[in-house]
C-alpha cells in the first residue's frame, strides 16, 4: 500500500510532501515527493488514561467507535470491572480487546476495592497485581487512588509500587488537590502521572516535582480549559485523556476534539501532537507507530490543519475507519456478571431524622469533586423527605452484591422535578446509586436495574426507561452506536425530568467515588473525602 500527503514529522517539527509505503503492516519507506494528495498524514491519537467500561461498551465496541476519530490506542485502567469481578474481569477486557484491530494497553488495578468504606464485588490483591504486571501486555500499575496510604507509608501500598518498579513499569497517580509537601511526597514514592488536577497552579506544583500531567476532558470531569495553557512551556510532560466517556460523547469525538481545541487556543502544532500522539508511547513504552520507517503503520489522514477532520485511520496498515464510518466488524461479546441483590421495597428508603440540620452533597456540573452543604430538611412526621422546590433530593446507594439496608442521604444540583434516576455504574464499586424526588420513584427505578442485573434507568409515574448493562452490570454487549442511541434517549428523559446537568448519569455515577472530595456516599453511609471517614447525615 502507498499513500501520499503532507507529512507531519513531529520529531523534527517539520512538514513536508511525501509518500508512505506500507508492507506487512510496517512502514517500509517514506519518500519525499514534489506532488502529493491534498491531505495530511500524522501518527494516530492515543488516550493516555481511560476506563473503557465508562463508555458502557466492551472494548471491541469502544474500538469500533474510537477509530472513527483517529484514535489508534488507549492506556486503559480496567479497575471498574476489577471491582466487580476481580482479576477475571481484567482478563475479560484483555481478551475482548484482542478480537479487534485496535491497540489496547491495560494496567494492573492498584486499588480494588478502592477503599475499605464500601462493598465491592472482588479484591485484586498483591499476588494478582504481580501476576498481571509480569505480563508484557500489562504496561503499568494503574492509578494509585489510595493517596493517604502513600503518604502514610502503608506497607501494602508500598509493596504494590515495589512490584511495578521490579518489572520496570510506571505507576499512574490519582491525587486530586494534593499540593506542596504532600504532592512532593506522593511523587517521590514513585508515582509518575496525575489526571486529577483542577487548576493550573496544582498542575504546576506537580510538574516541578517531575510528575507528568494529563489534560482530562471526559463526559463528567472537564479540566481542559484550566490546564491547556501549560502546554506552551510543559508540553514534553503532558498528555491528553478522557478518563470516563459515555457512548454519546464517544460518538461525537475523542482525543481529536482536544487537539482541535488546543490548536484553536494557539498552541503550537508540534507541541499539541506530541501530547496527543507521542508522549504516551514514550512514557508507557507502547508498541504504537510514530510515522517513521520501520514503525507499525498506525497513522491517520486528516483533511487540513484548520478543520482537522479525520478522513482515514490505519492500524498496522489496516484501514479501520474512513470518512466517519468504522471498518471494524462487530464480534460476539460474552456476558459475565456479579449481581446478587433482591428487589427492594419503598420502606427501605425511609430516613428517620429529628435533627434541625442535615449534611447535603452538592454536585458540581463538569467536576468529580463535590461540596458539603447544611440545610434544614423537609419533614414528614419524624422522617426527612426530599424537597424538589429547594432541589434537595434523596440519594441512596444499594449494595448489589448482597442484601443489606441501603444508605440514604441528600443531594443538591441534580435538579429533578419528578421521578428518579438510577445507575449500576457507580464508581468504583458499582453498587446501585439513585436520586429521586420521592421514595416510591426511587424504589421503582432501582428495581428496574435489579431486574435487568445492571443498567441505567429513569422513571416517573408510569413512564420507565432502562439501558440494560449485563456485562458486569456496567457494560452492554450490543452495538456501540445502538447503545449511544439508547443512552441519548434516557439522557433526554432525565433532562426532561428537570436535571440541568450536562451528563446527569455520569455525574450520578461519581457521587459514590469516595476518593474524590469532599462529601460522597457509599452503600455503608455518608463519607467525608477530606477526613477520609464516615459522617452522619444529621449535623448537630
């Protein structure tokens, strides 16, 4: 195969007319030409940190959609399915991904379960991590969310990091808000990246201690605008990632959108493409081509440097996408799961309280962090109930691995005026999380998910909708574009029910993520992420 165009040489920061020749999946020759096709050739894009499971798609379906946008590889942390099924879930992701011509590079989950303050479906222990990291296909120790354990010198945390070092593999970080001496200590433990910076000041603090910073723009957490300006001076130590991306967002675009936005901000082309195409290869030692002779033929063709529309995507010389259509064929996807809870009754969600003030989670659109608010609850006799007029809604987490009483509290900014929404995608343990305006609706929507053994659901009165997610209760085995269509429909329904959030279900899924401050909820109770301990809903 031969293809010509304007070749973007990122290494030498040079643009020239040339022809690329591919033989057996390898670039055999690149020759300069005087006349070429009016198009641009460059290495494919790499998502430097993503949880494939958050797309609600199995890897093979994620790949079919991602290649349309010029993505040829992902650095993927499979800890979502790890929390449900343990090392068996990690193996599932690897094997499913191998069925398609796409370059998935998985890490060994470092924190399964994420904390001892929630019920997970499995444990990935030190022995499991050793078994994974010794494999060539496992490239890194995935995000070390237990930053308190790192700072306190926890023996198990230190042992996990030591295993990664022994195999010569990097350790990903997760340190939201960590600054100054704490950041320095965390980085000194051997942790190399962070994708959780909220401000440029935080990122600079970590950069000066030698950490690499990932600019994240997902369906819920969006830090691009806060961090992109740092690329002018620190591009060698920066990458792009999505972290968590719902199927409708993936259908719209991927890393290509961040490239276009960075270029529109006036960031130098070669700096932007280094972050998007090259830096992840160097940092994680990925087997991905860089558009050089002798490399794997992993490259893309774009129309021009203004629109940056992806015309073609090649992986190992195979045309996997063209003009907005995927060329990757669907494969049969096996279903595995871990769902062991029985249906609930309305009385399970009653919250008795005689207190004058209650703690309320404040959700923030476009962020994973939350705030803690204090409100006087609306009362019905001795029970605290939701008050949609003040946007004080009830939130609950139901253990999906065994029958135990749900935890119940309150949340603001979800904005529902009627009914309830729920999801068994609830980071990181993936219990069932729901928000609603009354206990009946909450029970109704949770039971929809229990009956399906996983999904996202919305309900009010006689109206019900569910997107089933039977693979580990967090992914669909169906066609990705069809899942995206269903997701768009239920997203519209949640917004018609009153939610002003950009991605109501994505925001909901992070309200149980205890390792992100400040106030969250697990199946065991309300949790203060700053103090790293439980607190009462009632505030004395």
